[in-house]
């Protein structure tokens, strides 16, 4: 599998370890940096990995920063990206099975190496279930003017309506 990697100065050590682990497993790596502790702006690395995945240059992406949160937010700004910041294996599995996450965000400061290894393994090995989940994943990219108007009407009414999953998809 071709995997894009990126990290800021608070995540480059584990990003480099992940790269070695993945290369040793036979994966092709696109490493967008950073490569040392010089302070950098994490959004640029989230964007680079997101664009590599969204454009099809990479099948999946992994981003690392101090908390996993900021770099995940940046990656999710790229249309077509579904980046999940995770800290334990069940969330990594569900992000793939139910949400078809294509970018994984992990924390170097809050997660030990053995757990990071497991998160990466689960993320790469877990398939997307499709089915009723595909219908929901498609909706993640429908937030245009029509969806915003619908949402504002729901807010005005004080309740969400019309969000029931079609019975044939259950």
C-alpha cells in the first residue's frame, strides 16, 4: 500500500518510526516531513498528507503531532479526507469500518510507541464495511448551501428532522 506520512516538530520521531515499520512491512512511503525539532506549522503537514490521499497519490495517510488534534483538523479541511484522531485500537477499527477513514492521526506526546504500532496496524488492516455506513459517509461531503439551509431550519425548530436511515439500508 502507498501511504503518505506527515508530522510537525512534536511528532516527527514517531513519524519516522512509523515510516521504518511500514517500509519493513513492504509499504511504499511518501514522507512529507518534518524531520527535526525545529518548530513548524502543523497545518501544512496535514494539508500535504490530505492532498496526497484525496488526489489518489496515496491510498492512506498517517499524521502525527503532539496531540493528534490540530493536524487532524488540518487534514480534514481537504475535500475527500476523512481523518480520525485515535488513541486506542477500537476507535481505529471503527474509524475504518464505519467511517471509511483514509487518514489516521496519532499523538506522539500522549500515546506510547507500542500503542501507536497497534493503531497503525489496525488502521491499515481493517476494511470499510460499506452498506448503511456508505450512505452516511457520503453525507460527510454534502455540507453545501442546501444542507446548511436545512441545518439552520433544524436549529430554528430546535430539533433535527429527516435524518432517519432509509429502511432498505438497515
